[in-house]
């Protein structure tokens, strides 16, 4: 086997059973990977120097094809459900050998990376790819060891990614030809049959979401984080797609720690990654200047298209998928904190786009409510976002990241509550959705008003303000907030028909309660639930 590049002297590919590949490219620099990707027909350069590639058949993750090996380590620890699906250990071994046999006489790209900016908790991961573009993605998205650290790199975990290798469901135990399988005992992740690079990123995230809370009492979080440039106060932003997490965490007055995956340890908050993976649909420099300017040489674009006859990217083009993406090193962002770790958070924001027009623009949560809403992970889809949705639809995602949380939801929630108490952290709910009525009747919260709510929290402007209690959700709503019209703060007062608001609030509360029936939670968490006082209303 021919080996090229910066290879560890301590451990080679034999550690994951690969001994007969034709050629292995070790830890090549970005420029060389880009050159090879172009030579191999994996992509094209854009006018800004970014590498534009297609992911093939799959333009997003395939949650129904993600599995965890069920064995002595995971049988009684993983929360087995429709998302955390069990896989047999012997079937995993068969697939691993089949992939190894497939890679014989093939070229592979090897990348050694860290996951976790806190040296006390970081994982050493070795990723084996078939494509130069995917190897560049891994270099971009994870933390990069120094030349000296690569000399003696010994991985804790391996990821083998072979897009063109397809399983035989009838023999291999998968649902279909593509798969992503975590084996926590063998410390290995297998990804096959898909070229979507996000499967690698989220596979490692799922791994950390098991290891850190279970073994180290570190809360793993699907969130953005930033820190004040003057006072050093850390803030965390949770939120599902469409709630404004990326926009609101990118504050020119604060430094970005990371945009997606973090841990909260006894040392503070730390980023898991060394890059950002952002959606690019309808991207403009005016709307998202940091992301737009980060897409340059060393960055990757997925499934985008050029304006005809140019190398200029048309970010409105969705001919391949609306889920167009870019991956870029975090240091492509000007106002970034490096190393990507900071102190304990003073404030946590739960961003929700409430399309029912019920929740206030800003509200303070007590610890029970914080744990309850964390487990709920609420937002709402609006009419027209998906086929068949004709009115607002409540959406719940456990801990704002259900697809990546292997442990029971209450385990993450209790850890959040413990850390809030230990470090005097305050949690706030921010509604970036509708006011004055539901979607189609009311209006969307104005971005300047949402920013003013967050700024008021961070600057301590709400510390001495009186609060009122929401009659259904029990949240504490400020009576005044700088930069926000007072009339907006109480959502009931923004509706033309207060009785219609009351009915809508009760109906939304019932959706929360019904969703929560899936969880096992103690009385401390259940104390944060909304209160329904009227008879049940059917949807």
C-alpha cells in the first residue's frame, strides 16, 4: 500500500481493519485536496474560489437509516425508539468486513481530527473517505491537530465513509442500501450508500451526545454560542430550523464561539467543531454578510448551481434541493473566538417560531420550565412550508435535536437543570414567530424587536423590570423592554379578540402536554408544564 502525506507514526489503517488499499492520502492540506477533487471530477471552483460539489442521490440526512449497535454497553443506556434504532453487533461486523473488502485496491483519503475544543474532553477521530471533497469537508468541519500532534496521533474512534458502497438490506439488516451505523463498543461509525457529508458530522455529534453526558457529566447541546467582547459573558442559543439561531447568534458586538454543536463542562462552554455548516438557500450578502463572505477558497458548497454562463453561484436555485449548504472553517468568520471555548453561560435563549401567535416575544423561565421546554424543543411550521400543511403545525424535537440524542431526554434535561443551578444561569424564551394572531392573520415579529429583547437580557436591562405571569404557560413576561413597544409584550393584548387568544393558548398548551406523554420525567420537570383549565379542544 502506497501512503502519501502526514501519517501518524503510532497507528495506521490496520487499526480499523484496512490493510490492502491501493493508496492512502494522509492529512493532505486543503489546496491539494481541492486540486485532486477538481482532477477527479468531484466539483468545480466558484467565482470566490469555493469548491462546489454535488452529494448525489441524497441531499440531506436519512434519519430512518441511522442505527446504533445494541450490545452490553448500549442495551440499557440508549433510549431505543423510532430515531435510535437498534442494530445487531454481528451484522455490523459483516458490514465492516464487506466495506473493508470493497476498499481493497482502492484509493482512500485519511483525516485525523479532534472533536471538542476543550482538551479535557475532546475525542481523537480518524475519518477514512473515498473522495477528496469529503476529506476536505472533514478538515473544514472538525478541529485540526498541529503538525506535531499528527506525528503521534492515536484515534479514539474511526469513521469509514464509502458513498458508492451499498448494503444488501435482505442480508445486512439495513432498511435500504444507504446506512449510518454507530458502534460505541467497537468505537466506529460506518456510513455507506450516501454522499451527503452531513451524515459524518452528525454521526460524530451523536457519538458525543452519548459519551459526554453518560461518562463525563458534560451537557452536549445542539446550539449556537457567543460571548461578549467586553464582559466575557457567554450566551447560548437553542432553536430549530427557521427560528433565527444563526442570525441572532451572529452579533457584531459579540464573538462567535460556534454555530451548531457545543458542550458545557465544569470548565465552561466549548465548541465541538472547527467549522460551520450553514444553509445557503436565498443567501445574500445583505442578509447574512458573515456567511456570504466566508464562502471563499477552502470553503465547500453543496448542491448549488451557477448563473448560466458564469461561475457565480445562484443561491435562489433549488433545482437540486432547497437544502443547499456551505461548509467553511470557523476562522473564515471575522468576529470569532479562538480557541472556541468560554466560561459558563449567564443566559440561555430558547428560540421558537410560534406560528400560533400565543407566546410572548420574551419571557423568563424558572428551572422547571427550562427543563420542560428543553425536552419539548418546540417550534411551528407554517402553511405552505410542506405539502399538505394548510395551517400552523406544532413541531417538537427533543432537546432541540431529537435526531442526535441517544440518551433519554430527561437525562439531558436534568443535567441542564443542575448546571443552571450551579452557575446561576437564566433561561429565556424568545418568540421569533407571530403576534396579533396566528400565521395568516397576525404578523411576524420584527427582527429589530427580537434583537432588542436579546440585547436587553444580555445588558441586564430587565433585571429591575416588573414581570407578569402568563396564565396558561406560567412564563414570566416583562412589563417593559427597551426597544420593544410595550403593547407587543403581552401577546393577548395584540389580538383583536382576546377570547380567541385564550382558546388558542389552551390548544397550544394541550399540544405540549400530549407531546410530553412520550417522556418519563420526574415531578420537578413536570412542574414546568403549562396549565390547561378549559375542556379539551380537538385540532
